[in-house]
């Protein structure tokens, strides 16, 4: 079975809510693995962002 985390007694309501949600669905774990700690190349810059945005707009129009 999964190991449930417990929030400290003096934690805010938001922290307690996220702990409750994480015990049922690992939302913060997924966020960390796929968004915040995702490896990006050193030469990644704004042109990659605008290129992917242009590709998205093209696909939406087609």
C-alpha cells in the first residue's frame, strides 16, 4: 500500500489540501517530473518557444 504523507498541525489550509490531494493522486510528483525539473538543452531560447507556438497555430488552422 502507499505511504500516506501527513501535513504538520500548524500548516496552512492550502498545504493541508495539497497533502490530501497528493495522498490520492500524485499531482505534485507529476508536476515535478514533467514540468519543473524537466531537462532542457543549454541552447534552448525564445526561438524554440516561438517556433513551437507557430507550429501549434499551424496545426490548429489545418
